């Protein structure tokens, strides 16, 4: 799925937690996912995964584990 730039935002601090690279916030309200309005990704985590040479699947699994209910 491609997300338009209008739905993307980078925040330096989210819920009181600061990130050196910032937080990527994706507005998902228009997708009508039950109870989900935003996806928040710490870009420091993304950079760390890149530095380790993890695959795209590893990135997906790491992010999925941060979702509620996991």
C-alpha cells in the first residue's frame, strides 16, 4: 500500500519520548481500521535495523510487535 505525503508527518517528540531521528506518524483514519487512527514509528529503530542489515521482513516483525495485542 502506498501512503500519500499528506498522511505522513515527522514529530521530534511523541508521548514525551524523544527520538534523535524523530517519529514517523502515519494518519490511518481514512482506512477505517477498527480502533486504529495512527501508526507511529521511531525512526531511530528504523536506522538501528538498517545498521544491523536486517531485511524488510525483520523490520515488519519488529514494528508489528509494538502494536497493541502483540
